[in-house]
C-alpha cells in the first residue's frame, strides 16, 4: 500500500475534522429514503423536504400504503418526483413484505430493493450500520481521478480501485472527506488549487486536470507534431 493515499486521507481529516453525511436522518429508513431523494438533487434541498415527509410517513408500512399523489407532492422539490415516489413506495412495500418493515444491513439485500444501487446501499451501510463501504458519488469519482488513484469513470471500478488503496476501516470517513473537499475546495469547474490542503501531493495541481488526461493531451500533441513534420517533409 502506497503511503501517499494514506497521507492525503490524513491531511483531509485535519482539514475537515467534522466531515460527515450531510443528509439529515434519525433512522436507517430515513437515511435510505433521503439518499434516494438526493439523486440529481442537493443535500440542502433534500433536508428542506424530508421533515414533512418523515412526519407524514414514519415507517415502511406508511410508505407502502401512501397515496401516490400525496407522496409525489411532498417530494416534488427534489426533482424527478414521480420516479422517486415510485421507488420510495416500492421500498416501503418490499421492506414490509420481506424484512419485517426494517431496513436490512447487508449490501446484497439493500441493492435488491427498488431503486437502490450500490451507492445508496453503501451510504446506508456506512452511516446507519457502521458497515465499511465506499460511496462513489460524483465528488469521490472526480477527486479519485484528479489524485491519480484511478483512471476509471465507472463507479464500480472506482470503488474497487479505492478498496485496494485503503483499509476497510478508512472507507466511510474517506468518502465523507472527499465529498467535503469536493464541495468546498476541489470543485468540478474551478478547483481552488491555491488554497488546497493537499496541493503538494496532488498530481493535478495547479489546474485540476487529472494526470491521465495530461498524458493523453501530451501524447496527442506529440502525434500532431509528428504529423505536421511529415507533411512538411513532403
């Protein structure tokens, strides 16, 4: 295991000592529902929406028996509300029918629920059940490529690459730190490289351009140059 990834994780821990899941929840079910609603939506917007939702539907049975139009109206601010309502109601029904109304604590059972993928499952496992998992959202994927930890864009491949670099006990907090860093400093369009706490160790400094992209651009430039030289000799 290389020391550099671990050192970066330590530095991010010092920079963001309060890193945590930014979705508001009290129970595994609330976290599961909030995570489903967070797709293509900010955590801030979800947190503004869920208090009324959680008060109206306190358990899996309530979601399963919900009036669809009422459920849709409550979650409308999160976007894609019809699809999300169908998923949430399906989750409620599946939990009642297959798990006694309780959220299961294994990846296999979570991803079998309607609308629940690995990312959502790992959020629930890591934060509600303290089960190690790597949550590859847009921030974790982007930063992992910028840091040279992976060249993959497929979330499952990124997850596996990070699992090889870090021991399981670091996985959950690593993702929280990367997400905090991605939202506050290493943003998608204009990363604040000059104020970055890990700039000295980042292969993408000072542009935010992943090292794999730099190689591709450099290789392309060389090829173009050779092409021009060949043309000049003719």
